C-alpha cells in the first residue's frame, strides 16, 4: 500500500532530525595537555540480579564515587554540542582509588561480596590528542539483609523509650543492610529521646552492632543428620546472607547528655535588629503569661507573642515543641528571621534550661506597583483580530495590623483592551477591580478552640468589587465577600469557608441578544445572579524517597442552607448548585529527569425552581480546558464541550469561552535536562494530555455536548508535544509546542484521530513555571 503524503512527510522529517542529531552531536576536548593521554570518558556497567531501574540508579551513584582526578567535566550546549574542559592527564593510580571508593559505596548499599574490575582503552586521534576511555565492570553480589533488630541501652529509661517506639523502626526484617538506613534509625531514636526531655542527646551517642556469625555452627553436636541440616542452612545463608543488628549506647563521657531537662524562663525579643549585641538593659521588660518579653517599641501584642510558643515554663523539654515554635513564628509572616537559642542551663533540683526567642521583624508596610500586558489573537463571539491588553496593579501590604501580626492587602487593578481594527473603537473593554483582605493568625469563632493544633490557624476575610464593560455587548458589576478558616496538621492543609457571598449584575446590550439567537449556549454562560454558600478544600502531600504525591479535593455549595431558610423575593436570583473537584499528582524524580503525572476531574450540579438558574453552573464557576496548563494543543477555553463538530450550527462561530459542568483530564510529562548556557539551565519535556469538558445534559439541543458513556471515547481529546524550559532558578520560562493528536471536533471521521495534522498545525503555549 502506498504511504500517505502526511505519513511520508513525517517519516522524512523524523529521519532528517535523527541525522542532524547524529552528525552534529559531538564532544570536543578543550585545553588538554598535548601528547599526554587524558580522561575522555568513563563507563560504569553494573551486572547482577537487579532490576533495570536499580542498575541505572546504582550506576549513577557509582559515577559520583570516581576520584576527582578522573572525573569528566562536560559543558553542554542544548544537549547537542558538548565541550570537555581541561580534561585531566590519565594516571592509573587514580583508577585504584576510584575502585576503593566504589567498593565502599557498594558495601554501604548492602552489597558486601561485590567485585569491581577496571580496564582502559586508548584512542589516538592525533599525536597531540590521545583519549583514554575507562571501563568499570561491577558484579553486584547478593544483598546482605536484616534478620533481627534489638536494643541494648545502658539507661533503663532510654531502653524503655526505644522498645516502645520499635514499631516505627526504619530497620525492617528482610530489608537491605544499608549504612544510610542505620544512620536514619539512630537519628530517629535520638529524636524520640529529645522529645522525652533529653535535650543534649545526639545520634553520636549511639552505634549499631552488626553480627553475621552463625552461632549454631560453633555448637555442632554428634548427630550427623543434625550436622548435615545445619550445614545446608549455612550454605543457604551464604547465598542469601543476613545480619543481626543491635543498637547500643556508647560509653558515657558527658553526664549532661543523659539528663532530662525542664523548661525554665522563656524570653521573647519581638523587635530585635540584625546583629543586635545590646544587653537586656536597653530593652523595656514585661512579664505576661509566665513569659518575659523584652521590647523597644511595643509593636506586638503580648498575647499574640506568647500564643505562638509551645515552649512553656516548668514543662518537660520536647524537641517537637521547639520545632513547632519555630514554625509558628515563621508562619505568621511578620518576622523575616526567627531563632531560638539556649540562654542558660541550670542544674537545680532538676535540670533546667532557659530559652531566648529572637525575632527580627519585616518592614511593616510596603507598596506594590505592577504593569501587565497581554495579546489575544484570533476571534471570539465579540470581536476578531489581534487584541492588546494593558493593565496596572497598585497594592498596599501591611504585615502587622493592630499589633496582632494581622496581614492586610489592599489592591486596585485597572485595565483596558485595545483593538487595532479601523472598523471598531480603539478601546473595546474596560475593567476595574478593588479588593481588600485580612489574614488573621487565629480563629475568630464564638467559642474557644482548645485543640493545640489550631495554634497556627488563620482566619481569612476578603472583600472585592469590580466592573467590566464590553462595548456594545454587556456591562458586568460584581461584588464578593467571604469568611474562611485555614489550618494545617502534619502533611494536611484544610480550608473552610462557611460563608461566601457573590453578587453579579449583568446588563445586556443589543449585540449580545443577537448572539443569543445564533448561539443559544451563550444564554447560559451570560446571566447574573447571587451566590450564598460555603466551601471546603483539602490538600495532602507526602514524599517517600525520590517520589512525591500530592492530593487535592474541594467541594462548594450555594443555596443549600440559605435557600431552605429564606424564601423571599430577595433570593429569587439565588444560584443553587453543588460543585466537586479532585486532583492527584505523582512525581518520580531522578538526578537528571522527572516523570510527572496528573489526574483531575470535576462535577457541578445545579438545581432549584428558577428555570434560568437550575440548568448549568454559573459561568464564573464552570470548567474549561485548554491553555498553557491544560490540554496544551488548544488555546484557553477553546476545547469542547463534548464533540461539538463542523456539522453543528454553532460550531463555525468560534466562541472563545467554551465552558461545561463536567471535566475529566489526565496528563503525563517526562522532563529532562539538556544542558546550560551561562547560569541558565535548559530543560525539555515530552508530554501528552487527554480530556475534555461537558454539560450535564444537552440543554434541549441536538448538539453532542453532554457526557454519555457511549460517546466518551469519541469525546476525549488527546494532545502531545514537546517543550523547552529556561530555568533561571528564581523562575522558569516555559515554551510548549503541542499537536491535536485526537480532535473531537472531527469525531465522526476516524474518531478524530490524526485529522488535519501538519507540522504547522501545532499550538505554541507560553507559561511561567511547570504546568503541574
């Protein structure tokens, strides 16, 4: 069968790219010593009963064990052209040192019977350029695994604490015997001891004793069958060696390390300067709630200062309370530096330690001035051509309102959108927005929250008002006020908004009514109304080794409780809906690459007696797809809903805001390093996106815009592409180029696969930071 022109084009393009990479990808040595062999390349190969991922990880770690004198230092330009800068002269003695370091790493990872062979190969390019390639063949022996773990500490109380926490031990039966795991276990025990009052105890006071001797072979009896069985078991253990670990306490050299301390005086310095060496005589002093406060300007409420401290007088010292206190003051955002120092140790009836909490405040107020610019090309329901947006932001931040470390933010934003078309006015959109918010570092509730986990909780109060005018189409006035509470515990963050009020007043103009006749879906997307409801958000993060998992869930409702209690005419425009969202992210991080996965979805259900308010979610709550962070082959809000195609009467009208009540999306991205230019790191990625948005019903139309199981496969859109990321450390600039691999717009032809796909049909997306 003849190859299609499209397939032939992509085939030739792929071959050309591969040939270009082969021809131009090279490594050029620079500034080497002429006539002397220099190190050009090191190759490490690991063999053994390991998975491919384990071999790759071990090879990367072994490369880090090479002696500095044979390491290859490469400078890469976009991953194609590489320079080998000042390669060292080869010396065989450096190979032996490298093998020693590599064996030490293998033993630290539990491979105690490993063999490492080294060899070299000379490549004479010219009499002046003699390259040396080194090879290391690593035969990984059987892994030494943990058989049993015990504790034998001299101090009876320390022994009891260790036994009580043994279920949380990092040393598990059957796990590899690794030095890093043992070090982590000793540190874990030390943390437990410090949390029990042993302020000066450290992991250096402990050591792990490993025993691999099989005592049963020493006491062999006269029974020949028993001897044979013991020898068989010993042979089996040589194939699968095990070790017994006993945690012991080092001989005591400092008696203060095995004392349990209680907290004495806690002194707080809330307005200290950098490098302040003055004595307490230069401060004013106040005692509040058994704390000593040394201040200069009385800028902070004593109740606020003492509420953040978990270090309380006469209580047993616990390391976790020390850490919690540091975190609590840092989270307030009023101080740029927080430190807690041991001021004095007293050996009275019981050992006592005094602490100084030293706080360096931020500047109380600051101004913000920002200019914005944007360009929107294409057409939408209201205008066509290239539109230029200009905006300005003015803001005032206050980090210590009412001496309570309350943070307030006042912002004024104004913007316009310009059209260069001669057939329209220059300014086609005007927008202004004013907002004011407070972040209060405690719960403002009618009852007292006694649970200590709420010490770091915040109360969030927001109020916003805005006005948008789109010439000849509509004017929209908005007002919003909300009350929320935020707190965290371990890896979980909770946000509850028990009250959220939003009012939207839309004034239609004749051109908008004309559009409603052409596209009835716009009628649902442009309506005014009132929201009175509540919301709940939850997020969780967990890191294990080189993996990171993030979970987010949210639910919002409007009109449920309010609509039940109040039934007067004032609430006739009340929106009644429930909206649920969820997101899952998973990352696998490698030294030079990362796998990133995301799954997300949402569902909105509108209900009530008002026929204009119970069909869809309000347009400012609906889902959309497309843009730099979602379905990157489509521009923002330009995918869906469903399989709206060329045969549908409204499809030819390119409506910019395509919205829906349901969203499903999945993303996968392989991120990898290309090299660096100067101080800028160059990274790239290969990615794929799949998803779409839908309405809950077809809205009394014949268009395929609702979610049905029978059409799910047809409706799903698929994007794929690559990207270039410029990492400046403090921010990342991202350029993604994506293609519509499966376009539901053409779902009636081959289910939308590879329709009108050309090299120029890709979509360029510009973003700041990673998409997820």
